[in-house]
């Protein structure tokens, strides 16, 4: 059975994540405040970041950058900006 939460990203009630996908306090915050839909949006943005900036999830500095961008995107409402990147939709 799915759980419903108030998603702080979407600013509405939405289906919550099934389990904590990210470790630590940030992970708890995501689990309690971010919906599946918002998490999927972040995953798409993260893929773009990894590909365009040639990041490695094995590199601790790259993981730190991804975490900072995730917090900005999910909790501060900041869009991901990559110098020179143009979205295919535009």
C-alpha cells in the first residue's frame, strides 16, 4: 500500500517513496518530504549533471557536488544550471 505525503517540492499531496533511498539525515528528510514524482524529476536532473559534467559517483568530491545540487533542487527550488547545456525541449 502506498503512502501519501505533503511533497515540499510539488507543494501538494502526492505518493511518497516506498523506502529511504538516500542515507543519513538528508535521506530521512527526502523520505518524509519528497514524493516519488519529485524524486523522478531529480533523477533525470542528476543524470544530466553526471553526463554533462562527466562526474563519477565513485569520486567523493563528485558525490558531494551531486548532494549539494540535489538539496538545492529538491528543497530550495533552484533549477539545475549547466554552462553551455541546452535542454532538448527548447
